[in-house]
C-alpha cells in the first residue's frame, strides 16, 4: 500500500453543518422569533440495526434508537432544550425538576448554558452515581428528600405553584418537554423512510411514550408518513403501576430511570397504547440485565439498565410468538451505560474480571491461554 494518499479537497459548502435539532424541526415546535437559540448539539442520534440479536430472536428488521448519544447521555436533552429555551423566553430566572437522574443531568446542563438557577429534587439514596455527578458538576442545587420519586415530584409541583420565589418546572408535565421529545419520532421516521411497525420503549414517568405517539401523529398529519406504529411500552416488574392498574407505593427495580410508582403521564401513556393498538407489559430485572449484557457483548452498544427494558420486552414477546417476523421494530434506548457505572461494574465482573500478567509478551500470551 502507498505510504500516503492525496485526496481531493471537499468544498465546505458540500460538507454542510450538523443541523440543529430545533431548527431542523422548527415547523413542528413552539418556536417563535423571540425564542433564544440554546443548544448543546442534541438530537441526530444513531438508529442502529441489531443484526445479531435480530437474527437470534427471529426479527431481522430490528433496530435501536440510541438516545444515550445525546449531550448529557439521555433522551431528556430533546425536551430540555425546548423547555429551557421557552423558560428563558418567558423571563424565568430559575428552573426546578424532580428526577430519577437523567432529567436532573439535562436540566443542570441546559440551565447552565442559559444562565439559570437550577434546583433538583431527588429521592435520597435512589439515584445512579453517574447521573448525580452530572447535575452537581453543572452547578445545580441538589436536594435529596426522604421519599421516592413521586414524593419528590409532589414537592416540585407545590414549589412551582408558590410565588415567593418563582420557579419554572421542567419535568415532563411541562408541555414543552413533550414537544421537544417528539423529535425522536420524527428522526426515526426520517432515518427509516417510514414509521416502524412497532416502537418499543421503557415506561417510567410515561412522558416519552406520550411524546413519541404525539410525534407520529404529527408526522402523519403532515403527510410525512403513511401509517403510525403500534406502541409497545415496558415497565420493570417491581415498578409497574400502569400494568397493575394502581400506584406502587414503594417501587423497586435495578432500572433506576423507570423506578416510578405513579407516573405523571399515566393516562396519556394508556391513550398511546390504546389508540395505536399496542400494549404495556412488564419485564423482570433479570430480563433487563440479560438484554443489557447482550447489547454490550453482541452489538457493542452500552446503555443504562432502564434503556434495555424496551429490547428485553421485544425479546420476551418474540419468544412467545407475539412479534411478526417481518415487522420493522425500533426499540428506544433512553440513556448511556455510563449513567450507572456501579451496575456496569457488577455486570462486567468488577476488578476480578481483569487478567493479571507479567509485563512480557510471553506472560500476556500465557495469561490468555494462547
């Protein structure tokens, strides 16, 4: 092979700029000439074909929408960029959120860019380390309360209503969050050239399944797609209020991002399920972790445990013959694996999995059994 190859220069005009999410889908968003341009480069996340897993379960047209590639490592950035931009437009000086982790990281980052005070209310001892560090690093004021996420959200609701210290709520009960999160549905359709037959998604506070369904409806109404997918939502078995039909007072699951016992968007999630002819079912922590590991070891995709709930659900349904083999299925992976380094370390075997060897070629080869 030659030592070097001289390639012709590509004119800058042909390279094009990475499209800003809000500008790309401006016609579908509540953007005005007064809305400030706040961005960290969110959106345009990969739609990855799962060839190995798809062949194994008999669903060859299987994809994941890898939202962990957003700036703060989760899908929350899509809604947060719109919510924070509108908060600034409306004169807000402070924002607040309750969080299982990802919302706090996103609010803290976008709030920092916008120059806002950010208050995060978390359930004490229930947040994955990676997420908590993100919020603190971005300068948010983090308050841990003795209770679960639902208790934290109730505090946030009440603080949003008081007027002594005005503060804007940026949880998914803020409609601008849902508006921004619709863009993931738009991107999925744009990348596929159509809507999938099935969109599978983890369900915690239920804002994301609500947003995807709204996005598919908006795209269909605009003539961008001819049909909408069935919405398949999956809750962790220990935190499955929608499946059970009643709130769960003490939700428990390794999937911290969906450890929610009383979803704020409960009714809208049920509407997405029913209107699409879809379903909302459960997956166990064991099923979640098995899929979490398979994604990393067979597909090279590192997601947080809650993200794997969507694919775990499809694997489970496919084994029961409930997913057509010719269906185009997209599973949403909501967050990056580095959000929860503790689970990642345990799953990989920790320090015990590291092979030690002398600092020689022969020593390394021997340690590998070569």
